């Protein structure tokens, strides 16, 4: 039965096609034989136009749909290309900022080394800094074969940041001044007030609340004021004299009120560090 219906549809389509062809042929013949349009030709022409319009409408609709899909795909592809360009631009901008930061740190290190004329210096890159002990430890890419030794002071871009505590063949571990280890910050320092004798003390700890180093066991606080420079005194066995530590931020009594302590703002960042300078004490330099 289904096969019969299919054959019937095909026959109807063929008959319609033949009728259309005959109508078109008659229209053409009639137009060739007569100078003006007659009633028959008009009817045939109208019928042909109606059939043509009926057949061409779905074709035009399909063409418009195809064009719309094509435009949509083109817009999607263009958006994808623009997104890639924006992502590429953002990546380049980020890389440029990193390079500018590294260049500034290298320039700062060069300026720092120019001030350390009497000391042997070893420049190193920070290769590891764990988030778990961010304020305590960092690892540098210089070690024993480069002349690094335990207790050597380590400088950041502008001042002291810590000391070497472990040395391997090609790397070393640096303990920062911000370390919670109370035994690590004991650098002997001196404060140089204007017009007064130098004041000596011991860097005892780091105050997170004040974001400052704390100097205790002071020989005096006479003339010490905010902004005075704080340098290493060279009185210890490992650190040379005159390394920049920072500036005085305030002077106040200890919690027991028996003596004074000085808070020092570090000269160098103790958090954003990628390049450091390890300083060797020169034996026989008179320090």
C-alpha cells in the first residue's frame, strides 16, 4: 500500500510538471503569434507566475536561512579571533610587567653593589619560596661552589633581608629577617643620629603588627629619632659593617618599661624578592 502511495505521488508530480511545461509553451507561442496579449495568454501568464512564485518562495526562504546561518558562523568565528587577540594582548602585557619588574630589581642590585665597594658580592636568583613558610625561608641558585657560606648576610634591592643558614653545592637556604625563629634576627646594628654618637644594639625580632624590625639592648637612645639610618655595625663575626638595614620608625619603652626599643622600617621589601646579593666579609678590611 505504501509503495502504491509513493508511486501515486510521483505520477502526480510528473503530471503537474507536464502541465506547467505546456502552459509555459502555450504562453510563449501565443505571445509570438499575437502582437498584444489576449485573454488566454493573460490567464496562462498569471497561472505560470503564481506557480513560479509558489515554487520560488520556499527556495528563497531556504537561501535566507542559509545566509543567516553563514552570517552567524562568521560572527562567531570573528568573536573567537578577537578573544584570542585579547588573551594574547593580556599575556604580553603581563609578561612585559614581569620583565619591567625584573629589570628594575637588576638595576637596584647594580646600584646596591656600587655601594659595597669593599666587600665581595655574589648575585643570586630566588628559585624557591614556599607559601607555607613565605616569611621565613627562600632558596637561591648559588651555593658552596660559588663561595657561599653559612651566616653570610643577604641583601635585597635596597637593604638587608636575611642570612644564609644552609649551603648545598649549587644552592643555599636563606632565613629572612621576618622569620618567627627568635634566634635568627640577631644582627648587631648601629643607629647614626645627626650630631650624636652612634647607638649600638641588637636586631631582636620582627613585628608583624608594626611591619618593622625591632632593635633591643641599645647602648643609648640619645638623639635617636624617626628617619635615622640603621646599618649593620660589623661587631659580629659574620656581617660586615655598614650594610643598610632601614630607618627608624619609632622609639618606645619595652613592655616592662625598663628600657627602650627601636622599630626599624626595612629598606628593602621582605616579601617581593626575586634577585638577591650575598655579601662576604673581607678579612683584614679593618671592620
